[in-house]
């Protein structure tokens, strides 16, 4: 399988790339900074220098040529202001969706964030600074746009909302549900869940899509992902 990873120099993304390559997948890693090419190539991927804040759909689609799945793992990063939360965490995710559709990639996995429901319907959570609120709003807007496209048959979609990320060694065991209390999760285990979602045979279709929250837990990754592929019962 050929997989394109946007934001391939990020801490979760680099772990994901190495896991995918070790499993025999071909990976192209999209990075903005040419200085990151060597690291991406050392992880086993082919690097493509593409700035998702300024590139057009055709340029991004060319980088995705032949990919069967894409992962949005990019982010404005610590220290960025409210404006870049929108241009990266929302607009770049949507641009990748446009390019994925143009390139014929049939699966999209979006790395989102725990806490996005706290800003739904314009709410502002107490005690959260304006930059993080902007980040959550951007992630929620990206989710909603992509879920709408998936419901219209544009691609299969999985949205993963990890908890607080840590650099502790992965355990291979997680808690993965449609809703979870806030918690921590090693980056290694986030990457493992992403890899399992990319390799899953089928993702549930429909208007609700597959939106999962992830923290550390006791269930093996593959079992947790497989269990969540069963469509939720109708209300």
C-alpha cells in the first residue's frame, strides 16, 4: 500500500512512517521545510517538499500520485498564533482532502485532538487560552468538513483524537472509544493506532463517520481498532 503522510517530520508522524515502512508499505512524506528531507528519508519514506499553506490542489495531488491513503498529521505547532491554527490545522487539512480526491486516494485519516467537542456550537471552555481555543475550533472545523465529504462518498474517513501526548515507550495497549475521559497516551501508541486504521479492511461509512478518542489503556491496539470498526447501533 502507498500512503502519503502530511506533516511527516512531526513526532507522531515520524513514528508512524517508521512503523508503516517496517510493515512493508510505501510512504511519501510531505514536509514544508527542505531541511527535514534527510530525516524523512532516514525513516524510510520518499520526501516531498510541499507547503500546505501556499500550495495549490494540483501541486499537492501530484505529490500524492499513486497513494491509496493519506494521513493529515501536520500542525501549526507550539508558539504559533491563532491565524496559523486556521491556515494549518483547518485549511491545510481541507486542501489535503481536495488533493486526495483529485489523486484518487480512497482513505483519509485525520489526526485531530481531544477536547474539540468543548468548542462545538461556538462554546468557549473556561480556563483555556485563546490560542488553544483557536486550535480546537480549527480541528473541529476540519473534522466537520471531512465528515461531510465522507458522507457524500468522497473517501473513507477515520478521525483520531489522541489525549495528552507523552514520550513514554508505547505499550501496545490503549483505550479507544467514541468518547473517553481526558488522559495521556504515548506517541508510539498513537502511531500504532493510525497504522492499524490505515490497514483496516473497511471503515464504517455514513454520516457519523468514524471518530475515535484515544488514551492509554489495556486493550491491544489491533483488537481495539477492530472492535470500533463495527458500526454503532442506531439510536
